[in-house]
């Protein structure tokens, strides 16, 4: 079954040392575009995250957000820069002497100076962190895929419904198309009689020739057959889809529009034109839905 390109998935991992939350959002896009937002210290996992997401998503714009919360103190250590603290102390004493300012230089004052005390992340075990991060990534991607599948079922139902409407309208056009040449013949005969006021007799075979020429010009049998075939192809793609088929459906919609435009230009009948406008409206709705199919 077809899948939507729009969806959201969330995954979470907690091993007592860290809590990792992964959220994945996807929207429609012509190609595959995956971006990852995560702490820079874990950037070594980015390519593996993208490859993991690609296993589930073949097309669409995908935003992956990775949030890591450390739950223990083992992931950082405090660095003391005594040389820098000494420079701060000496310079503060120099300021006192230069300007004759009194005051105590305290421990808290020195400790609060920039870079005297600094929390530095420990070097991560890349293999362990990769395993920890990819676990919620897989969970989020699976949840995203499930949501996209549900949305895909709704899209499929809507497309099949509109395909059925179009086929019904095609049947109506086909019935009307068979009557158009006869109606034209009668109008032509009446018009000639009106213009000539019965003074001249026009051979019936001449009228029939003109009617035949008209019938040939406005013949839309092939276009109707192809349009009906496109509806059958759309149903087949939707019901037998085992891979991303959004691009295939997009091309099929272009062919539907082509046939619809040809029918509209050749029909030369107000009723057919009205039915054709309804078909084009349904095709446009199909086109909009297809834009969101992977």
C-alpha cells in the first residue's frame, strides 16, 4: 500500500546513565533530504543516523532531532586552571595598588573568573554511544513509518474514490458522444432549410458527408479509452504497491490531464464540456494528493 510523506515518530532510550530522545518529522519533497540536529560532541553518529532513517524513508524532507541528557556525573570532569587563576589574582592586586582600592580578593571571586573552573565532557566511547543513539532512532523511524502508512491508507481511499467518480463521468461522456453527430446532423439540416427558405434542395448525401467530417473531428473515443485506462492503472499501482510510487502516480496524473484537455478541445458539445470540467476538477484533487505520496 502507498505511504504518505508526512508523519512524525518518537523514540526514547534510558540506560540509567543517559536519557536519549529522538524525534523525526517528515513532509513532502521531490527527493530525499535528511537533516540531523544533535549535540556536536555526538556528530560522529550523524551518517549512521541518516542511513538508518533511509531504510524506512525513500523520499521526503526529514528532520531528525536527537536530545541527550546525561544522568550521572561520569560524563564530565571539572578542570582547574591554576595558572590562569594566578594571573587573575596578580592583576587584581595590581589594580588595588595602582588605584589605591581596598578590598579582599576571595576564593569565590577567583573561582567565578572565566575559564578558571571549566566542565569538560569526557571522551565518549563512540561505539557505545552509536549503539545507544541508534536504538531510539530506529524506534522513532518505525513509529514514523507506521504513521505514514496510516496516512497512506487514507490517501489511497480518497484516490480510488475519485478514480471511480472520473470513470462514471467518462461513461456519461461516452453516452453523450454517441449522440453528438446525430444532433449536429439535425441542426445542420434545419439551419440549411432556414437559410434557403425551401427555395433550393440540398442533397441528403451532402449533408451526411458534412456530418461525417464533423463526427471525425470531434471523435473522442481513443481519448476516453486512454483516460479510463489511466484510472485502471492508478488503481493497480495503489493496490499492488510494494515500493515508493509517488513519482509514477505523478506522471500518470500528467497523462490524465493531457487526455482531459484533448477531450475538452475536441468535444464541441456543451454537455460534454460540462462533464469534462468536473473530470478536470477531480484530476486536480488527485494531483494535490499525489504530491504527498512517497
